[in-house]
């Protein structure tokens, strides 16, 4: 009996053992086979070299500086004295290093299972390392490896276009394997927009290793895909020239070919992108954030401003497309209008009115009343959708990240945003580019190119991507030829006839420029104010934003220059000299080639006699 | 002298050859595996085999039945003193005080290995001197015999070396169970053990508690690697070069405590079943020796003790490798690389062979069959 109990226990225990062994070795064979394979295979990624960014003439805007990183052997923290000694040695050699930070980095990554060297210094410049190398290389625990670091030689001159790279954060690391491995990712500008292209693809080596991570043989090798460079359409010389001209002025300037190639895009003030590489310090970040001129905001795509009078050409086109309004009929400006039964006066900028105003005159003299009336004829929804089609209030599609849409309001937008119905008075305001209207300088540049060529382009900075040419995107827009002609003539007048708002500065240029000024109010002017105070006498923050958007040459438009100066007062007088200087510079550098037109050679007087289509018009439409 | 030689002839006549033959395949497989893992350790292992063989031969020829009456008390006392010595002047390795450094020769010994032999020997001697009555031992004798087991158990458990201590405890009480103790005592012990389990757990060392909680949760790195080794072996096992778990050193202590995992990786489920079968046959054979010799309490105690030793060592060792028991550091008996344990097993086998050869009945009663026949029916 006793032996039977003993044997029963023995067999019971053996039975469980056999079942369990069978389950592990036969049933779960596939699973454990996989784990065994994972054990011996160690994949080392080969980091790709990030592509470089150049301007149109090959000047390096973003490059990889070669230097060194310093790593220490693992498992040193079991011998703190030695670790301290090495850290002291490094600090002696490179006084910029912080010993506490280094030791903390080491302790954080050190563990009994980590058999890799631990990187304690991310980057040491080539020239600094040269003298120290022979001594450091002799220390057994120190490993010095080559390391690249992103560098922007033009610093703040191209910061808003090129952007910068920074350390990959945990969210980015989760989404992007390459960025995770490289530890660096484009955070802004071209660096971010074309990050996938620039960063390349990982290569890898798969090795067979032992438990202590010793390599035995190579199983797989794949080269990284890297060095994919980007050439931009940007002309750095022009970019620098504009920056220097804009010194002390807050604003944005876009110089674009009418095909959409941006050759200069400046947002002032700017910042030094090199501060961000490898992480920006708290102090630097605070300074950037607290600057009221917002150096960190890319004003040509992230700055939205009321377009002011620059919107008027668009409103005119909208009017030409609406059956309820007409551009063939002139308006009479008495200096103000009232809407409905309200006594509220919507004033023209000219106190005593412009008298009889046709389309060309309305642009030349920027008559507000003309547009008040046209907008009331067509209504806000028609106006808004037409303006959207001209590229206002919609993203331009430029190759920069997170571009803003801006706003051209309509009834639905207001209901959604403010839960309130639309008022007639707001239509009037929207027609002169005030109120809810908000656009980016890039949108205005694109819209100006459309007025000049009747093609809607997609602005872009990329000229070649990894050697492949970027094709310009041109979309023809159907615009009433009469309206377009009158608008162009009006814009010609603005720059070239005495009394035009930009005549003073634009008329002296060796090429013929057409354009439009705009003054967008930051604060509204009270009803009781009889005389407007001069912009120069207002407080800075209350001064209007000043616009000037132009294209040239007038009869063969090739370039668009749009300029916005924050709180710059009047469009023409503030922006005029700047834009004129840019045109002069470009002319001197041969941008206009033999294609320059002087006043003598141009015949701009319209020959087309376009009759208003009578059947479409009823007088009641205008009442 | 001549008479002595004449007497020793009995040894060859009554020698249990089958028992020795059963061990051979185990040694063969074990040494092959050790050779594949580390040829240097294989050489050392061969040296242990030689030493163990010599120890076996010597213990075969020692007339245990004649010297037991004085030897057992000295041996037991010396071992107990060594255990106390560990407590006083022992060397601590990894938080456990298990070793004594012998002065002069610089050798360290682990007294808990020797105490196993002395406890089995002491029990066997005491039981043979005063065999249990029909109903089994009563409370008084049971407590007396228990002290022989419990005193060294407590000393070893305090080192701490819970693995060895439990082996001693289970082997000792296993012998008592087989020999015969009143069943009411067993019932009482199991009930009170069950009730006091929480208290016992609290008296464990932190590292022991950690092992138990590790065992309850995810398998530790060691066990995980062992599972991968066994699991990747499959039914047939893999060639030496493909046994990456062991050859590339992912499997820890692969020649000693975890050698069974390499067996699984190298020879697969079939290989493991073969070794398991060999152990089972050996243990069953030893138990049957105990059953067949139930009249001779010395043989019975020794054979049953050896069977229990084998069973507990191999059971706990394999259970811990496959994650069914906490990792307590017990080797696979006569299979793992290691000297002390192997030599001690050899000595116990030698003693058993000697006892078998010089059975009491045969020595003093020429007509042994009659004596045996008259005693046998008493046992169940």
C-alpha cells in the first residue's frame, strides 16, 4: 500500500512533466524556434546620410557638418571612480562639456543587458577634435566615431524656407522608423515637408550574435538609400538682399516667377535655425517665443492679414462673373454709402468721393464705394466662392508644412464660426478686404500671378528633388477678357500714372511694373470721426498693415513681388521703396535679361472694343 | 586475509549489475552533451568519473554492517558540526553561506552535500536497530527519528539553501513513510502544514520570496532561455551547430543546472523521453530493491533513500527548467557537470551494493530462504 502511494505520486509528477515537455518541444516548436532565431539575429541599422539643400545656384542652405561623437564602454558604473576620471578627462579636453549631464546620460542608458557603447557626447567639431584625438584614442574606454550634424550656413536668411531639423520625439519615432533610428527629423520648412525624401531609407546589417552580443557571421547586408538632395528655386543673393533691406521692419516679401517658382521668400524678423539642431536651449526658446515681432512665425504662409484693397481686382472679377452685377456700368462715389435702412455710413477713403468711377479708375484710385455697390449687387456667397477660385482664402499648395488657409467669409462660414446670420454691412466690408477677410502673403502673390497671366499656379520652392525636375503646375482660369484688361490697366495706372498709389516709387524703374497697394486696418474707425488721423501719428500696434503686390514686366509678366509690412501704414509709401529696390536689384542682376521694357516701347492702350452684352442686363439688377 | 578475500567473493556474486548497467547510458549521454558544450569541462568530468569510481569501489569493500554502529554516530556528528561551522566561519557567496574553506589546502567544501549521506545512514541504522511495529512507528519514535532529519534541515535552510534542505527533508520522511509510520501522524502533519503555510512563507528570505513570485509571474530570463532551448529542439532535436541557444551561450549554466534544456535542444523530445525513461527505470528498480528486501531495514532504507534522492533531484531540476517550479539550483543527478554530488551518489551506490552483498540473513543463517520466507508475509 505504501509503495503504491509512492509510485502513484512518482507517476503523477512524471506525467505532468511529460505533458509539459511535449507541449513545449513539439506543440510550441514553431513559436520557440522563432524566439531562438530572434535571439541570435541582431540587426544593426545603417543610418542614411541626410540629403543636402541648395539654392538655385548650388549654394548650400542645409548641409551635414562632419564631426565626432564620443561614446564610453558599457558597464563602467560598477567602477564609479574610473568613470569619474574619464569624465574629468573629457571635460579637461573640451571645456564646453558638462560633466553632470554626461554622467547622467551614461547612468540612464547603462544596464547589465546593454553591451553597446554609450554615447555621452553627441557632437564635437572636427577642428576641436583634431588636437585631442591622439590622447583620447589611447583611453581604452573611449570610443570616437564620426558623426554628422545638420548645419545651416545661411542661418536666419533662409530659416523660414529651409526650416530645421531637431531630435525625434516619441510620437514621431513611433510613426517614422527612419527618424527613430537616426534620431533626427525635419521639424519645419523644407526640412519637414520633404523629410521623407531628405532622410532617405535605412540600410541594415543582420549579424549572427552570441548572448554577449559578439558577432559571429554576417547574414544580410543592405545599403541605405541616402544623399537625396534638393535644389531650391531660391536665389540666396536676392534673399539676403531683401533681408538686409527689411532690417528693422516686420513683414513678409514673396518674389515669385509667374510659373510659381519662388525665388525669394522673406519673413522678418527671422531666427537662427542652428539653435534647434540637437535641441534648443530653454533660454533661446523663451527669447524666440516672447519676441512680439514673432520671429518664429513664418509670415508668408502662417501670417494671415486682411488683404485690404489688394482684394479689389478679385472682387471686380467676381462681379464680372455674376449675372446680378456688372462691371460695364460705372458707379458714382459720393464719399460713402448706407446700406438698407441703417444710418451707418460706409465711407470711401476719399472724403468727398471720386465722382463717376469705372473699373479702371476704381483700381487706380482704389475707390471703396465702387466695390461696396458691386458686392451688394452680387451678394456675399457669390463673392466668396469667386474669390476662393482666384486663390484667396484657400491654401496655395506650396511645399511648406501646415500652410494656413486664411478666410474669405460667406454665410455658412459665419454661421458655423459665430452661430450668427450674415449682415449686409459685412458684405460691404468683405468687398474691400476688411472684416473677416484674412489671407497670407503667399496667397496674394499667387493671386497676383493669376491676374498677370490668367493662370493659377502652385507656388513651390523645389526645383529638383533627388535630381528630378519639379514641373510647374499651371491651371488656366477663365476670366472675362474685358474685366482682365481693365484690371491690368488699372494696376498699370497704380504704378505708372501720376496719382496712382504707387506711382512715386514704381514709375522710376527701368521696367514697367503693374500692381496694387492695400492698407488693411487693424482697428476700425469710429462713425463720429470726421478726419482720419494720419497713420504715422497712430500708435504702432494700431497702425494698418501695408500691402503692395506687383508684377513685371507689365506686357510680359514674369515676376511677382508681394510685400507686406506689419503696421506699416499706407501700402504704397511703405512698401514702394522696398519693392522698387528689389526690382532694381533684380534688373541689375539680369533677371529681366533683354526683355526689359521701357515706357517708350510699350503699347498698352487697349485695342479691344468689347461691347457689354445687352441682353444680360436689366436695370433692376442694379437697384 | 584469505578469509577476507573469500568473503569479498560474495560481493561479486550478489553484486547488482543491472543497477550499474542502468546508469551507464545516463553517463554516456551526459558526457557527450558536456563535451559538446565545453571540452575542458568534459575532461574535468572524466576526472570526476575516475574519482567517483574509486570512491564507489572503496565504499563497496568497506564492511558497513560491521562498522556502522560506531561509524554512523561519528559521521553524523562531524557533519552536523561542519554545518554549525558553516554558520560560524562559513564563506558567503551571493548572499548564501554554504561553504567552508579548509585551512591549508585552500579547498572549499559544502557540508550540506555530505549530510545527505549521513542522514540516510543514520536513519537506516536506527530503523534497523529498532524496526517499526506492525502499525508503524508511534509518535515517540517518530519524533526521535524526525529530529535526525529536522536538525540538519534547519541548519541548511538557514544558510540559506532551501533546495538542498528540502531534498533532505523529503528524502528523510520518504524513507520513514516507506518503512512505516502510523497513518494518523501523517494526517496530522499534512493538516498542520496546510494551516501554517502562510506563516512559513513569511519566514522565507527575500530572495526566496522573489524566486517564488517570479515563478508565479513571467518566467525569469534563465527559464525563458531554457524554454526556448527545449522548444526549438522539437521532436528530433538539432545538430550541434544549430543548437544556437546553448552554443551561442543564451542558455545559462548549460552544463550543470540547465543541462536538461540542452538535452531538449540537441536531442529533442525523443532524447528527453529517453533520459526521463532511464531515470524512471532506475528509480523504480531502486524502489523494488527496497520492496524485495523489506526484511532488511538497512537495505530497504538505503534503497528507498537513494530512490527518493534521485526522484527529488530530477523532478525539481526538470520542473524548474520548464517553469513549473521556482529556480532553486538543484543539479540533475549524475548528469549535470559537477564533482561533489556525483561522487556522493557513487558512494551511496557503493554502500548499497555492499549491503546487498552481505545480507544479514545470508551471513548468519546458512538457509536464508527459510528465514526470508518466514518474514516476508508480514509486509504489505
